[in-house]
C-alpha cells in the first residue's frame, strides 16, 4: 500500500507552514482526546464485561446450588411419594377390610338387636292383687296366673309374638300381704298365698314372686332400679309396671318419661283405679281385668278380738284373775275337786305351739251358779270391749300379735324363778338355745303347755327390736304393748314406746316417753 496522497503541494506547504503546524497540533489533541475517549470506552466495556462475567458466575453458582437443593428435594419428594403411595395402598387395603368388618358388625348388631327380645313385667304385689280364684288354688293357681299373664302380654306383641320372651317379677311383703288377704276374706289361710307364690315362680323360668319383707320402700326401690336398668337395654321392648295404686311412683315416672323413647316403652298395668298423680304423668295405662282385682283389700274380719293380745299387769293378782277369765272357758260349776292335769309333752318350739291350735286353757272354780254366771257376763263384756278397742287400732304392717291365753298359776310359777333358775325363752319357745352350756338360764326343766304359754306371754312383754317391720313369723317378742286394758297400759315399767300403744292410752309408767 502506497503512501497517502499529499494533502498539500510543496508550495502550499511552504506558504502555509505555520498554519499547518497549528493544524497538526489541533489534530493530535483531537486524536489524543479521541484516543482517551476510546480508552475510557474500552475500559468501561471491559469493566462491563468483567461485571457481566462476575454476575454470571454468581448466578451460575446460585443456580447450581439451587439446582442441587431442588434435586435433593426432588429425591426426598420421590421417597415421600413412594412412601405415600405405599401407605395409601395399605390404607386402602385396611379400609377395605374395615368396611367388610363394619358391614359384618352392622349385620351382627342388627341380628343381636332382634334376638332375645323381651317384655319386662314388674308388679308391686302389695297393691296389684291377682284375682281370688288364682290365689285360692294355691300352687296350681300360681301356675295358671303365670300362664294367663304371659298369654295376655304375648297377644299384644304382634309380629314379635313368636320371638319375644316375657320376664315377670312380683315384689311384695309376702307375710304382710297374706295376713291382709286373710283379713279381707279372699283366702282362708295365709299359707294359700305362699303356695300361690311358689306356683307362680315354678311356672316359667323368667317368672319370680319375690318376698321383699317388711318396709314400704323395699318393693318400690327394687321396681324402680330394675326399671332404670332395663330401660338401658335395647332388647327390652316394653316395661309393664303394676303400680296403679301407689302415688309414690309419680316422681319416678316423671323422671323416666322425659325421654321420648322411654315414654313409648313404659306402660302401667291398672288393677285398682289409677291414682290421679300417675294419670297426670300421661303414662300409658292397660288393664287385664281377668287377671287382677279392681278393688283394694279391706279388713272384713267379723271379730277383731282374735287379733288382740291377752293383757296382763305383772304383780296384779286381782287383775290377773279377771283378765284370765276374759280368755278362758268356764265350764258348769262343780263342787268336786278338779283332777290334776297330766303334764303334756313339751313342744319342740313356740312355732309348734301356735300351729297346734290347742283350745284355750280351762279353769274350774267352786263358785255358786249365780256368781259364776256374773263372772261369765263380766268376762263377755270385757272381751267385747277389748275387741272394739282392737278393731279401732292397727299398729302397723305386721298388725296385732296373736293372743296368748295364760293360766294364772302357771304364770306365777314362771315368775317366781330367779337368776339362773329362770327358764331360757329362746330354748323353750324357738328350739334349742344356740348358746348351749354357755347360756346362764335353765334348759333342763320340762315345762307344761300352760307354762309354755306363760313363758311366751312374758317374752311378749319385751319389745322386738324391729317392731312392726319384723318379718319373722314365730318371733317371740312383742310388736306392740300387750298390757293395754280399757285404754290403760297397766305395766308400771312398760318398755314399749308410746307409738306402740293405741291412741289416747294412759300409762302407769311415768317415764314412758324415755323409751
């Protein structure tokens, strides 16, 4: 490449040399300036490139780290996914098994709910009384009553009649109820009711006649607790309560009938008319007229004097003979000396004495006919007065103790015995004394029947600790004061409480309130 063309000729260069020198300097400065600009731009470009490279390195490193983190997270997520997939499959399998188990259990529960269905019958036997002809028939009557009750209830069960079981429980004070029914006249002997109860229990495996003993709340509490328990049992489809006579069940019915399901499952059996308090609860009521009496038991005894105990004031000989005449038969007067009676065989216990139903002891006296007749009339009037007084007072659920006729001579003979010579009441009235040789009273003596009566009378002067709540039939102790005559308690040291005497009784014991 050749030299650049000349910009000026020689002449021009010669003529313009100073000017040219100025131009060259100006160009150099411009070049230098331009060079400096280019250098700055180049340095700026290099700086920019350096910054870009640095930024790219940092970005690349960050991305590399983030990528590593993401790869790690992806790996963990993959593991979690695999684990979740495995767990899900396990749960699906378990769910499948659980569903099958639930269906099986549901079918089993449904089957169980419809198996062993039963209707519960709870009867308060002290107020809901079976018809007389059932009770009078004894054991057979009890069985017939049970069968009739079952048939009557099954007939109401509709489609469940072939599957439902009837469970019946009669709760009653058997001794007190038997006594009340005998006084009502619907049975001749108290034993009839016990035989009826036995037959009722024997009739069906789920039928029971329960003797709850004395105490008003005993039958009530048993019936209430049984009702609460069976209401919680789904298999119990209905509960029939024989309580129409007793207003005391009203609060209990109000309590259990709050639940709609319970209201539909509880029904009252009506014997005697349902009391107003029970009707107010709006409980369902049903009648079985062919099974239960509609009327209550009443005392129809023509002569209540048989329930009055023989009264005797200790240490009062004149009163003793007068009272003895009131309970003794006076035969025709004779002047012949009476023959000494032979000592009878000692009964095994006082229960045997009362069961033997021996006639009252007789007494003969060498009185003139007129005097004997007067005494007989006096005894008759005294008996009538005692009968009237007894008829006007009922001491409680046990009632009046059976009368004991006492021979004055035998009574005095027994009372004369002192200390260890006293006869053991338990040994002679209830059988062998359980204390045996440790007992401090006499066991070897052979008393006559009259003396047995005297021992029983003296034992009767001691109050029974259970009072009218006592359910021991052959209890030897007194359940009310036996020494009340014509409104006066003649015992100066009477141990009975005031409430165990007829109303308005006057007392010889000035400390009677302390008993």
